[in-house]
């Protein structure tokens, strides 16, 4: 419960400081979902240059399920003074973790007392202050701001009940987290009552291949149980209720998938993750409250497959964007903790045939686009939500000077096949000067500017997924013309083969062939890798700006 909210806005007007108090009418609550609400305030008379000073008290009923919230010492504006004070009863033992690069201005720990259940108990008071925290300014290709801002996190380690009962341990180690969740009535124990899936599992008895079993179970849950848009770590009702209602939270959907796979004799377990928006997990610090989402795992041929059956065009080992992560915590009865790293792919391959018609300055184009991984996922979702006509309109509006016809889309619903888009087009994009004809084969798809403009970088770079962009271009030299000048080939390789750009040009009689390929082999780069990555994109821009020159005979 949030109470005792006070605030004041300070403005300098005509050489004097004008103070505007925060009225109660500017304080309100907003419901986030069925389980959470947030308290919001509207600062009065706020404008550029204002200083807003506010304080509040959060009353927390100390139980093993109620935990102090993470305190952020930074925001999107500068903080002159950011302070958190908390009194924790002696029966509760918390781990406090500070993350950030700004040193504390005040860091105090004092013994005190506190009324708990009408008894005066020993307690510890913590006070942390950071002064003059700069605004957090995000950069391109970043994960959640929570991975970088200065913050203080709390995790319940153990609880000592009154009257000499045995101490309850929770999250001192990853094994503790594993045990806590699997024995929790709103998590692991929900998997003990899955008889409602007996008849469903019987439908797939004829399948013998383990991977085929997995796909069948995944597709069944995906099409049968609709995700209601609510994301949680825990379950607050039996799985059978979500099954009967044909809708549920992410954890209900994915726990049903785990239960169905087990009934089909596939080794499967729940796994927990921290979503991209929620921030990364540091393996050095066992913090249960760093996880906010539950997915499913299965073992096939000695390999782990991770799944989230909440979105139509996801598939095994390809999570939807809202739950995309690089590692997860696998929960097993053997108490073994496994962090699994896996790369994700965005494949885009264009095959373009150009026929140049000098008389009309036109270029006839036969265009073939093949998409895989998350590139296909994005387009499939767009088509599903907006319709195929919206996709064709998007293609036309993206190239308004083109005359596009015969658009065809293949495999729009088949997630295990690449998505293919083909069309014909006519465009005027030739420059003629005297006997010379100039033509840029990348006039429609080239990188116009470097996404990494600053010369230095503070934060890591996260592409979300590995990238593979391939362009295969064939140009027919028109009759009456000869090749005068070709683009120069080039190759640039990042250290440790983390990325590569190659530009290859070949000629065969009256045909020019160009292969351009940009490969980013990993999704995450440290700041010290930034200069080379920036230079890689500079080369891409330079090469794709080159022109072909033809001369009239």
C-alpha cells in the first residue's frame, strides 16, 4: 500500500522560486491487470527546468510472498536526490543487491525495533542515497533500461518463524529457487493434477517420433488454449479450469503444454525466464524476483527445446517477441540448474532480376523475397492481424514510384516453411548522360545511413537475434550497350567471426551478377566491439552506394 504521498514543484519565475504543492486530485491508481495496480501522480505546474520533489511511504505486510520493490535511482530525467529507507523485521533475512555505476552518497545500516503482529521485534533499518544521478539516455539496439540504470534489488533469503520453529530457507542458491517453485502450490504442484489431459494424449498415441510428438502437442495447445494476454510467473487456479475455458495466462498455457508432453512420454519441465522488457538475469546472484514469465521445455535427442505456446506464429525453439530471451532456468526434480543459451535468427534473402530498357528509362523487376526466423514471424503476424491486402498495400506504399503487379505470398500459415513473397514491378531509376547509363542495383534496399552514428558507445549492443541478409541480383545488359564500370568487390570480417559483409561481382557475357551478404553471427556485442561493428556498417553503406556504368556502343 502506498500512502503519505507528498510533492512540490519548484519553478524560478522573475527571480523568485515559486512552490506548487501536489494536490490530492493529482494522485490516482491505475489497474495493470487482475492482480496488480500502480499509483500514479501528475506533477503540478511542471515544465522544462522545473524541479519536482516528492516522497511516499510504502506499507508492506511482511510475509514470505510480499517483497520490497526494486528501487531505481535513475530515470529519464536527472535526479537531484534519490533516497530509499526501509525497515525489515529481524525474522526476515533479505539479500540486497545494488547494480549501477553511480556510488552511494549515503549508505547506512542501523539496528532498531518494529511492531510486528502486535509484538515489538528487532529490526534493521537501511538507508541508501544517490545524489545528482544523471538522466538515463538509451542508445539504439539496447535491452531493457533495467539492465543499465542504478538500482537496488531485494530478495528474501530465509525466514525465522516465532516460537522456535525451524528456519525456512528460500533463495540462497539456485537450488533453493528450484525447490521453492517446484513445491509451491501455485507452481510445481499444479502439475500433479493433469488427468483432464488423458483423452487428449490418447489422440497422439500413434506418433512414435519424439520431435513429431512435441510438434503435435505444441500445435494442439497453441490452437486450443488461447492466451488471454496476461503474463505471470505463478498459477492461481487449477490447469483444468484454463483447459475448460479454452483460455488462460501464459503460465497456464505453457504448464498445460508441459503436462500434455509428459502424458505423451516426452521429458518436459517448466522453465522460468526474465523477459527482454524485464531485464537480464545475473547468474552470480540467485534472485527469484528477477524472473517474471514461465515457458515450457522438452528434451529431444539430448537437446533442450524451449517453447511458448501463447502466439500463433511461434514454434519450438522460437519464442514470441514478448517472451524473447537468451537464457532460462530449467526446473527439475533433480534440483539441477541449467542456464541454456541459444541464438535466434532473422533470415532475409532477396533474389532480384533486372531488365533495363534504356529507351524508356525503365527497369523491369522480378522480385523474390524469402524470409525465415523472426523476419517471417513478423510478417506472418502482420498478415494475420491486418490481412493479406494490408501486406500488399504496404509493399506498394513502401515503393510508391514502382508499378507493382502479380503479388503472391506463399506459406503464410506454415511456420516450418520459409515465407515467400514474389511480384513483378516496373520503375524509372536510370540516369543517362550522353552515351553513359548509370544504375544503382541497390536503389530500393540499400542501407542509407549507419544505425550506429556516435563514434563511441557506453552500453552493449543487442540485435535481439542473429542476422543474415542476402541479396542475389542479376542484371541483363541491354542490347547496344557494353559494361563500362563495375562496383568494386569487398569483404569485411569482424574479430572472432562475429559478423561479416561480402560484396561479390561477376560477369557472364551480357549478364552481371552481384551477391551482397550481411551476417551478424551473434546477437550481443560488448561496448569494446562497437568500433568494428560500426565500421562494418560503414562498409555496407559504401558498397551498396556503388553504381554500374554502361556505355552505348
